[in-house]
C-alpha cells in the first residue's frame, strides 16, 4: 500500500507508515453496502494525513472534494 500511494503522490510526499481504519457501514440490502477505508498515513517528516479510498460511485464527489479542500 505504501508503494502504491507513493507512486500516486509522486516525489512531493514520501509515506513511511500507514494504518487502516475500516469505515464500512453495512446496509440492509446489498445495494446499500459500500466499502470505504480511511488510510492514516505518516510521511518521512512525521506529518500525518488521511487518504480515503472507496469502492462506490459518489453522486456529489466534486462538491465533497471542494468542501474538503476548503
């Protein structure tokens, strides 16, 4: 996972450690179930940040991304 994330992020950030937290909330129907993971990362400088990964379509992804970056 560390190698994969480092390849995605390029040379700007080098992740040295990750911890996984599963945030999946199972619904009553199969269509309500989604896999969402928060990956807590630490870089070589000791900075911490979260990478969210999910296997589900997001209806308002652009709105959420704008909100998170604001």
